[in-house]
C-alpha cells in the first residue's frame, strides 16, 4: 500500500505532495492530472481566487519519461497568488503585522488552532487549514486513478443537493452521472440545477454561504478489497476516514445507510444470485457495494455532506483573541458554495483509498507484477 503526504499553505509559494510506495512502470498522463485539477477549480459559486490560479502539476521526482520509477513521487503545484502575498508569507522575511488575523470565524478551525499551537496570528492556522490543500489530494487521486483505470476501476460523482435544492430521486443511470461535468453545479437534472443556481445566487446576495451533498460511484471494484479481520482494515471505515478528512465534510454515508436504518431488513439487504455469465451478483445495491467491511463486487456508492463555508461576507459575531472584546469575524476571500468542487475532490480521495486497497490485495513493485497477480486471480 502506498502512503501520501501533502504540504503547503494557501497563500504560500505552492503546494507539495509525496507518494511513497507507488509501483514502477505506470504511465503518467500529466495533462490528465491537470484536467482533474481544473475540474476542481470549476463550479458555480466559486470565488475570485479561481480566476487567479490555473493549477498545473510539476513532477520533482519519481517519474521519468512519462512513467513512474517506483521511488517516491514528489510534485509541486504553484500558487500564482503568492506574488500578491509574498510580503505576508515569505518564509524568511514575512511582515507578520500585515493582514494579521485576530477575529476567529465561527465554524472554522481558527480559534481552536490558534490556542492549540499558541499563535497570536490566526493566519498561521487558516493558511494550512484552507481547502486549497485539496489540490494536492486531487493530483494524488488522479495519479492513483490512472493506475486503477488499467484494471477498469473508475470513480464518478455528482451533486445531489445544494442548500434546500435537491434531487427528488436517486440517480442510477451511470451515463448521466458521467456527464455531471457538463453542469455548472455538477447536477444531473436540469430543473434541480436551476434551483441550485438560484439558491447560490440568493446566498451570495445575502453575504451568506451554502453547503450540500454529493454522491460518489466507484465502478469495476473487484470483490474482496478491505477486511473484516480488524476494525481499522474495513474498506468502508477507510473510505469514511479519508472522505471526512476533506475540509468541511461533516457526514459520510455508504450506500443508503440512513434510509436503511429506518427500513426492515427484508427491504434493505441485497439478495444474492448466481449464473454462469455474471457469477455471484445482486439485483439491488442498498449496501453500496460494501458488506462486512469488504467490497462485494457491486458499484461502491458513497454520499458526503458538506457544511456551508465558514467565511461569510456578512460575518457572524466572535471575540477578538487580543482584546477579548466582541467583534465581527474576519472576512477572507472565499466561495459562496464549493460543493461541486468538493465532489471532484471526493472522487479523487476515494480513488486513492481504492488504489491503496487494490495494491494490498494485488501487491507488486512494478505494474507488470501487479497485472500478473491480477490475471492469475481472475
């Protein structure tokens, strides 16, 4: 299983990612990664920052001639906005009094982070806790996804709710889900799309923000990823942990988890069938492709709930950490709604976990060795 690390601040020089333990000889399509990075930057409701940044990946190690080497992969994504923040964020000579933040935002890590790390300037917290960090996880997920695609495993996502606007019925047509990028809010239904856009416009006019729900479908996952052997090896536990690690995600549901909790078992559990062509299969997928902590061969379905962004242009009440007097929370440049972007991040984070578990079941130092193990299993 490969490991990942990310580094970088929102307005620093840039972001870095390290992938250690990734197999050799995997072709890497740099433009494909850049395309996924661009998908993350799109979506109705994004703020002015996305007009500045045009994220591109620059490999620093672990890739040669368009293929992975098996050694640690490291990469850099430049923050173009750093030119406007150099005096504030320079590693050696930062003018720390510039843009100092002492008014923590409710709903953000500002106050707790400042107290935990003993900072008098909340900027030291918000620069790293910012969702800008997710660009690195999209890049890593895109690399993992390029490996998984060789084994016909892919992830797709779409937005099911923004604010009070939501789809009325579950979407099961994979072709519609695959076309979600064609929608400015990544919604599969035109009428709901219009309602979502209206909700975002209304929130923006009121200086407010909106959250929502997105759904991830992972296709082609073989049976047996994950394990029931220990709690921390369960596939649904690993996916939930990784997805909850995305900024502002406050809930993760596997399959129809919450609906299932309010139904009888006879209506929830997916009956098992067998024929010579399909092998073992199910005609329903209420479990979302995972049973007993293991993939069961059906599509994996995950829903994530994202809270509204804490930065409000009509800020909430807070307390200044220097004066201890009541004030309005600080206002940083931000989005009105980032749910469409978060759905792309969710895709990539989920793909990273699936790739890690796939390589646990079908290990190998090179792509050729993994393919051999895969063919022998099949």
